[in-house]
C-alpha cells in the first residue's frame, strides 16, 4: 500500500505564471485536502475534495482552484502567481469526511515564485 | 487572527527527560485536538489526539492533556529520545466536517 505522493518535489515559477501541483491519495482514501505552509507558519487549509466535489474551502482567492479525479487523485492549480504564494504545498488524504479518520500527508511540493 | 497558538518556537531537552509542548486556542467551538510531528522533507504525521470530552489521552511515551477552561493543551513526551527531534504542530477542529486549524509549530531538539 503506497502512501500519499506529490509531484513535483520542487518548482520555481515567476510572478504571473500558472502552476499545477499533483497529489496521489493513499489507496482507499476518497477525501483529499490541500494546505499551504508558508515559512515559519503552520499548514493553512486551502480546500478539500470528497468524491470529486469541492467540499470546503479556506480563506484563499479564486485563483486557487482544484480538481479531484475518479481515482481520487487531485490537482491544485494556482493562476496569476504572486510572490506570497511561495510556500510548501501539502496534500493529505483520508477515508470519508470525519475528522476522526486519520489524515495522511504527502511530503509536499516546495513552490518558489520569483 | 490566530485561533491556535504555539507560543514557543523552539524547545531543547536532554535525552531521557520530559518534553512538554504547549498549545493555546481561542475558539471555544473546537472539540477535537490533534498533534502532528514533522521531520524535514516529510509531511506531518499524526501523533495523538484528544476529544473535548476527555482531559487526558495517553499513547506510549506520548500524553496529551486538555484544559478546556483555560483553552490549553499540552503534549508530554516521556522519556524524550533523539528521534523525537522534529517540529510539532498542534491542530484543532470544530464539530462536523470542518478543516483543521494548525498552530505555527514548535521545534523540539532532544540532545543526547
């Protein structure tokens, strides 16, 4: 059983560009959440997908969007990149929506915006 | 407005001694609390949790204490081991399908 994987590991973009980050959830997990972790901060919730539908969103602008596919893998898209978007982006998967179900995190994608 | 606060950015403890990591929260609607551990280049991993109906939960060397009146929780690690050196995040959630709210983390260094 493989854990949560994310790609790419690192990414460098320039301001105004667009980026797509990918996440493969753990086998059997139908819920994927995305978090942004800025330097020196804790993970901040971006949004969550459950069975291919967005199911909760944090305080992030619409240029942050996502998708979940039938195999429950997920993408995070960020348009019109800003310098403050530089951060570690984490995805996490779990089975169902209950917070009591353990959430497993991937290693993250380090995005640098120049 | 930080709802979950970890006021100590770092903590250094001798191997074999107790490590105490603290977390305060402001939202009285939080009813479930978790601790995660994060090593460099890895995602956070779940350590231990506690529901608001309890005031203590123990798992091996790790114990979490919850003081609802003070809106404070703490993680005790006894005895501390060098492999415990990591960043520890406190997180909380409200009832229902609500997202986790994380603190900024505390970097624990266990010195041999």
